[in-house]
C-alpha cells in the first residue's frame, strides 16, 4: 500500500495537492481539539461539559455530511471541500473570543463547527477519489485517509499537547489558522488540475440507496464500518481506564497507550500489499476474523500488568482494526457506482458515528460502577457477537434466495 500510495502521488498531481491540503487541515483540527479541551480542563469544567464537548466533536458531522450530499451534484467537488475548510477556518473565531471571556459556550460551539466541516468532507472526498483514480489505484484512497487520521492524532493532537502551556494560546491559534489557509490554497490548486485529469463522468444523480433493493454484497459493504464501531468503539473508550493497572503514573501510562493505538492505526494499512487487497476483496469472513483478533488483543491487555506488553498488544490490535477500515472503505468504492459512492460512504459513516456516540458513553458509565475489564468483555464481545449473528443471517438469506431460484428453474 505504501508503494501504491507513493506511485499515485507521483502520477496524479491533484492527488498530491489534495493529500497535502488534508494533512494540513488535520493538523489544524488536532490543534483546535487540544486548545478547546485544554481551556475546558483549565477552567475546571464540569464532567457534563466535557461529555457535551465529546458529543459536539462528533454529532454535528451528521448534518454536515447530509448538507454535502445535497451539494454533490450542484457544484464542483473540490469547491465543496474548499467551502468545508473555509467553515473550519471561520469556526476558529469562537475559541479566539473565548480566550478573554473563558466562555465554555464558545468553546463548545467551536467543536460543533469543526465537526460539521469534517462531516462535509466524508461524501465529497470519496466521490473525488472515485472520480479521479483508476479502479486499480482505488486502494490508495484508503491509505490517504489513514495518513490524514494519523496526522490529526500524532501531529495535531500530539504536537498541540507538547506545545500547550509552553506556547501562548494565541500562538497556537496562529499555527491553526495558517494550516487552514495553506490547506485552502492547495485545494484551489488541486481543483485547477483535477478538471483536466478526472477520468470518469458523473452518472445520473437521481439514484437513491434503498436497502431492500441492494444486492447482498453492497449491504455488507455498508455494514462493515458500523461493525468495526460495534466492536472497537467500547474498547477504545475504555483504554484509558485500563491505565491504573500498570505501574507508573496513570496519566503518562494512559497517554502511552493512546500513542500505541495511533501507531497501530497508522501501520496497519501500510502493511497491506496490492495482491493481498485483491485476495481479500469481497470476502466478508476476513474482516470478521480481523475483528476477532482485535478484541482478543484488548482482552489480553486487560490481563497483563506489564506496560510494554500492553503497548505491543494494542499496536497489534489496531493493525487489524485499521485493515478492516481499509477493506470497508475500499469495498464501498468498488461495489457502488460513481454516482452513489459519496452517498454510500456517508450513509455507512453516519451509522458508524451514531454507534461511536452511544456505545462509549454507555461503556464509560458502566465502568464507573464495575470493573473496566469486565465492561470491555461485555460491550466489545457483545458487539462482536452481533457482527457474527448479522453475518450468519446474511448467509442464510442468500442461501434461501438461491434455493428458491433453483426451485423455480427446476419446475
């Protein structure tokens, strides 16, 4: 995957410009996240305010993605991304005003604006990559999204955490704003090039995704991201709660575990080869197996008291989880036609987001009263069981339809 990504960066100039723009904006979003939560924690915000900040960092992405879907066939694709980045840049005004007033409302509003802008990117980015890349190069799209996420966590949140307290908030805001301005500039340049190299024409935009009429393969493609959230969201939410069982300061241990998680998420997709992706294409049993290995890794983390072993297990677990993520996004791009790719990706992402919003909150509340390891087994294990049942139901339905069809032909 790494060599494919490098090849595509050389082959498609717009792809390189788009990747640079998204990396810069991811760093900016990470800095915003650190500034907002740093101010909230510094003002001794109530737990309810921190919970609300977590929700606002995700939930507005749902209306954002729906709004972008409406724009998909009403304006060029890259200008929609430019609009999204402009909204993100404008949203910096809220935390800037909050510097003097310490208004928690303004800080929370900034999270909502950032989430809305991020949600707008989901359908548009998938549509751009489907339109501009050849079918053989589509796996590079998943690699790009992985690098964007890694930039947000490692360079944005990581760098922001190191600088926070040493650099004035106004200085961090300046870096944040510069990253957005540079990102918008690169997107404008990408738009000029993209118009000349786009390889596909957009099909009829009136097509809708109706669950009842979808083939089984497309249904499975839509459900892979929600399946990943069912298993992974509770485990990732409970990861900091496992820190006290290791020696050393809980805060530092928790940060090291989170760093291990990000490292695994970055490494996983880069380990895949093009031949492996072709071999895994359309095989739903393999993502289920990788999810089993993921939850198995987290269960072993809860049983060890050695931090180095826990970090190794977490890196390994998230290598498998992000391979599932790559296969999920790639299956949607390959199984849906161009006109429906953005809508399909946004639909799957919204279901995943709803699960990510609800399950971690429930798991966190349960971990306040019960052993976090036990809650991890029940929540993530229960999610995996639901995935198994769903996969089995799909196979039964497929076999039943096949038997009915054979019976009709034999008559």
